[in-house]
C-alpha cells in the first residue's frame, strides 16, 4: 500500500486498559496510569500483526516525559524499550522499570544503531522539536524495515485546545490551565505568532505533517477520527459524536491529529 489512506473505522478495543465513563484521558493497567495515546497505539499494533512481525520487539519512546508510556509498552508487548528525553523527569515509580532504559538524548541525534526498533512512539513531541525534519530522518534511520511510527501532535487549525489533555509532569489537566492555554493560542494567532518556532503550542496541519512524512514513509494511515472514537467511546452523546467526528469538520474540531506510518520492508 502506498500514499495516504482515509481514516479507518475502528473495531471494538482489544483487551482495553480500562472502561471508565467519559474521555479516556488516563488509562490504568497493572497500576500504571497513562493516557489514551499509548493504549490506542497498542490496539493498532495488535490489529496490524505487530507481535507476529516482531516477536521480540524493541520499542523507542521519543520524548518519554514521566515514563508511563514506556512502561505500558514494555508490559503490553514484553519488549525492550528505550525511552529518551532532552531532560529526564521520569516519575520515581518508573525509574527502575524492568527492561526499560531511560536516557537523556535528542531525537535529532539518536544514540542508536540503524534499524533497531520495530515501533516508535512520538506522541505530542514533534511540535516542541527544533528541527522536525531532522527528527524524522533520525527516527526513520533507527526503525527496522516494516516498523511502525505513531505520531500525535496538536492540530494547527483547531478552534479549541486542550479539551482532553491529560496530566503531564509539568502541567495539570484542570479547567484553569485549559482556559489559559486557549487564551494563549488565540493571542498568538492574533499577533501572527502561532508557530512552533515562536514557542506556541501550534502543532501541524494534516497537510504539513503528511508532507514531512511522505519523504520517508509511503504507507501512512491517518487515524484522527479513530483515535477520537477510541478516546471518547463511552460518552453517551452519539449524535454529537457523529457530527464532531465527521470527516468534513475534523479539520477544525479535532484538537490533535494522529497518524501511523510504516517503514518499507
């Protein structure tokens, strides 16, 4: 398969991490609290035969934050996981996690050999990177043939920010912080500074990110709708979800965009 694909309809979750009402901002499995992004990736990889392709996988978490994604991925796939960040701020309970190696490193200069990883989790990080193009070059270099790269990033054309944002190491997911983030976004727009390089949490449009990915990945699955259906699957407002998740309005309604790309075998 080559080129971009339209969003696929998501099937019922495989071994879901949790079933709580409302948005799945935080997923708790084996006493590990994480967010919907890593749970969604696990489901997508399982659906696409990741375990069969990589029976003893190595996984890279590029921008590991508190470390919870790395630990979830290790346990879910019995994997060897490398997790990097420019400055480590791993939660104490994850620092000595089995078969997870945390280290300070730049995604633009990865300290790993070529074709090492079967999967890369690059979730809401690329918008903070000084050189996104270089980061994708490096990630492609260390990915094994047939490996998968998952990227989530803010949607630059969104009307509202941080609707379902989860708690981070330096940011609490409360109404006050979400309102502040939206005010900052619109202030930056009005001043013509709504760009990542200006320090705004702008992200990318689908077209922009697809253009960057196309240089390295011919197979790209745009899964924004699938991700939102997964994250908000327990919300009872079926008609509202159908309208909000319609392809014609996702470009401005979706706070983030999500894509799964595969390296050619």
